[in-house]
């Protein structure tokens, strides 16, 4: 079993991005500028936005954090989005999800200028991804493909089983893995909450991507010997052994599943850090006008 070290790979990619920023500056060009919009004060969202801003600082990107109270109206958030669309200094921006219940995520996503949508969630960008046009790839799926690539894990002709069908991970992941490309070309099966006897499918997986949002859902009896397991889940489990009062766990029972795997991603330090660097890669693309 080999551990897929997302922290290490993300550090390598950040170094590559930092080198690129040095080149841009030397050529007298603009440095990428990412804006993160945070509505409310959900603790996990605060951490995610802080990680994104910190990563920008590490590679030399400009970043701006815009914070609003949880009771802002949908109209007010739409005004913020319109301002960001019009601001030529902003290359790309994200609206941190989830949003408070009284604001329609769909409405907000539709208002984002697709050219600045570095999360890749706008239907225009989803459509481009599905048809294989160059576009901002959604950060988590793109980060997973990057991990498979950098570990030289063969994918062509393999059976990839994805658990979960969200717009943010499961659905785009299944699209990327089935593409005609060097790090794709899989036969893909999508399982979800209405799949009877999920184990019947997961046992056939050469590559198992788990993104359903249930702690320790995937157990050892569900995994084929030698499989590659990618754990996208991220849960805060109460713990008296840590300063924060919680520890992070994924959707996979890591301890018991890992011995069966050829490769497995840990939580934390697996997919999560790659999500952050994918966002940086998209922001660089936006700045260079590559999309
Ligand atoms: C790590 C996210 C659910 C819902 C909305 C590093 C992150 C997480 C873990 C991170 C996530 C999850 C993000 C680790 C961003 C990934 O070391 O394991 C980084 O910041 N993520 C998000 O922005 O919104 C979410 C999960």
C-alpha cells in the first residue's frame, strides 16, 4: 500500500505556481488576483476560505476576502457578484458554499461571469467541461486527476466507481474519468443513495472515488484487493485529543481499508490540499486569459 500524499504534491504545485508568478512579474505582467466571498460564519467555511487566502499568499497571488453577515439578502449578494464581474482587477472569484438557506445558490452561480468562475460551477463551464472544451475544471475532481497523474497510476481501461453525484464532486468526477485522455479513459459507474447493494459495485472498482459525505461509509469488505481508493469526504469528529476539540475523518474506514489498497488518499492531507491548488491553477488561467 502506498499513501497518496496530497500535501506533498500540492506543495510541489504551489512551488511551480510561485515560479510562474516570478516569471509574470519579470515580464511586467499582472499577478493573478483571486477574490473569495464568504457569507455568514460557518466554522468549516471560514477554514476553507482562510486556506484559500493563505495559499494565494504562499504563491504570490493577490487575494481579497469579502465577508458578509449571514442575514444579507440575495439581492445584496447579487450586487456583490455584479461588482466583481465588472472589476477588471479581479481575475477570478469564488462564492464559498454552502450559502445561507434564504439565498439561492443556483441564482448566484448563474450570475457569476463564466470567465471569472474559477470554481467551474457555472452551467456554461460545466457544459464546456462535458464537451471537452478548455475551461476551468472543478477544483476537487481536477485535483484528484492531478494526483493520479503525478503518481503515474494507470487509468486507461480501468473500472472507476464513483460514489456520490453532487454537482461539485461526483458528477464532474465521473465526466473527467470517462474522457478520452491519458489520465482518464475509464469505464465509469456512478453509485448514490438510491443504489441498492452498493458493495456489488464497489467490489468491482479498480479505482474507487468516495464522495457521499458519510463518515467511514466504505469498509474493508467493500473494496477489491489492490484497488486505488480516493477519499473525498471531510468530517469533523469530536475528539478530546486535539486542541481544536475535533479531528478530521473521511468517508472511508482508512485503518481497515488501507491494507487492501495499492494506493489510498488519507484525510486530512489527501484530496483537500489538491482542491486548493486546483483553484490557484484556475486563477492563473483566468489571469493569463487562457479560458
Ligand atoms: C486537508 C469543502 C465540503 C463542503 C464545502 C485541506 C481543505 C480540506 C482538507 C479545503 C472543502 C473541502 C473546501 C484539507 C475546501 C476541501 O488537509 O485534508 C484543504 O480547504 N477544502 C471548500 O471550499 O468547500 C467545501 C468540503
